[in-house]
C-alpha cells in the first residue's frame, strides 16, 4: 500500500507539472463570466489543450496501471513485493500506454456535444472490457492488442462479477476523493489488489494475499 501511495503521489505531481506547462504554452484559456452579480474568471482548456491533456493523462495512466498491476500481482501471488517488483514492466509497456492515451482522447476528439456523449458511452464500455488488460500484458508480455482481447474474453465470461468489482472500485475511488483527496492514496491500492485478486481468481490461481 505504501509503495502504491508513493506512485500515486508521483503521478499527481507530474499531472500538476503538465498543467503548468499547458498554461505556459497558452493552451489554458480564461473565460470571463458572471456569477451572483460579481465578475469572475474561469480558466478552461482550449480544444488543443484538452486533447494534449487527455493524451498525456491517458499515457501516464496506462503506465501507472502497468506498474500497479505488476506489483499487485506479485503481492497477490506471493504475499509480498519490493519497490523494484513494481517496475518490472513488460517490453511493450510504451505501446500499451500509447493505446490508452488514444482511448482517452477519443471521447473529446469531436467537439460536438451529442458526439461526445456517444463516444463517452462507447469509451465506458471499452473501459469495462479492458479492465484486466494490464494484468494480461504483465503475465504474457506480447502485443497489447492481444492483452485487450484476452481481457474482453475474461470480462465476457465473468460479466456480473467484473461489473460488480468495477462498481466497488468506482465507489471506493469516489469516497477517496470526497475524503479531501487523501483517501485516494488508500482507495487506489485497495482497488488494484481487488482487481488483481479477481484476475487470479478467474484464472483459478491460488491467492496468497
């Protein structure tokens, strides 16, 4: 849990730095508006800024997912893991993260409300289908597309349990955010262990943790 919390803190720091860089590049725009009779300024990302932000967040999220999957599988299978175990990433980690970046950009690629809603629904369905992709890639470091396919097949064979686990994960993450954000440092590792345990359980493996 401690190692995972450090990784998440690092991810948040990188995200803040990216936000500052986008601001420096002029990709964050200020939109004046009026609220309760007073003039206030709300800063939002421009279209290009939003695409870049989503792409970078998706890439970093993909890398973080692989790091957590690698470490959590070790914990679930052996009961322990060192910091180095989290970083034994598969050779195709960059390709996996790149695909995750693309999937994150798709929902906002077309700046039309109706299209964005449709793409967001499709993206949500894809997210459910590939929820075990990182674990498959860690176990069988071949093509990320093969990992996505294996994940979709696993979810299809265990749809009810997969959706239930996903809902629990979302609930814990929301609770973590509501706890002044600090709870995320606890919620994310717990969700990662839960997903790793479920993955191993679907494969009929003996779970140590």
